[in-house]
């Protein structure tokens, strides 16, 4: 069954990467959430997509106490998502300490079996793997790269999956990844046609801004009928 991961939660009125958005994703029945992690100046792991927070500036130069209440700590986000799958994307931006800190926190909170750590930076994932070999790693693939060509390298590096952009995914890519023992988690899958296509191809997960619609398609299974309009 294709899992539905709510992209930065289910934002809507709640705001992305907030505890409210994560709780809304749970209420909708999503299998899990994709979120982003960064490190503050005082070493805390905080959940935010952009490098800077409006009104505060770069997270890397801000202390936790300077951040708005809507920017949660990773530990609080995981607590709110208990029982769900969580894709933690590392936004390192040259912060060499962030991969190690993320691996240590996820393991320390006993979340290693429910977290997938992803990054566009293969070197970042290598650091996580060396620190916590039990963590599943997903290599995020930019839409401008040849995703099929990256499958063999991902397998050689010992990653658990590839995370290609939706326009890069076809049957050949999914078949090659599965033959290599890799899971395929696709971002960001929003259109009804793309949702149906990904489920029909048998990808392991879709990362979507439309979790309710995606759930309807995913629960119908491959070739389970038309996607909702």
C-alpha cells in the first residue's frame, strides 16, 4: 500500500511545519508527515523549511528563545506525531553538525524505526548512516537530475530509498529501484492524475499537500478507480 505523507503537515489555516498542521494531518488520517529540520545558534533542532524566520532572521544565528512559538522543536513535533511515520528532511546548508545532531536526537528519542531521514546531500546522509546505522535514509533527487541514473548509486551507498520529484517517476524508475531494494517516496504529488499514477506504479509513499485526496486514492489501491476531482 502506498503511504500518504503530509507535506510539512496539513497546513491550510494552520501554517506549514507547525504542531497544529501536524495534528491536522493526524486528524485527516495521514500515515505520516514530512518535515524539515534546522539547527539554531544554541544547538537546538527546530522544524522550519526556510533558512530564516520572518521577523527574526536566519535560524542558524538565532537562539530558540528568539524564535516564534509556532516554530516547534523536533522533539515536540515527534511527540505530536506518535505512532505515525515521519520523514525528517535535513536542511544542512553547510551546517556539518546538523546531521549528527539529528541522528542522535532521533535515536535518543527511540524513533529510529519510524523515521526516514532524507536530504539532497548524499554526504549528509553518509554522516547520519555512520552515526546511526539503523536509521532509514532517503536520497532526495532534484527534478533536474536523471533520477534513473541515481538509483544504482543510492543502492551502492547503502541508502534505503530514493525520493524523486513526481515528474521524474515512471515505471522504469520504480522497477529499477525495487530491483535494487530501494523504496520510492515521491514529492510533491498533488494533482489527482499524478496521485493515481503513483499509486498504480506501486511507490512506497507520496509526499503531498493534499493528504485527504491522496488518502482516497491510496486506500483504493492500484487501478482502484478514478482519482477525486
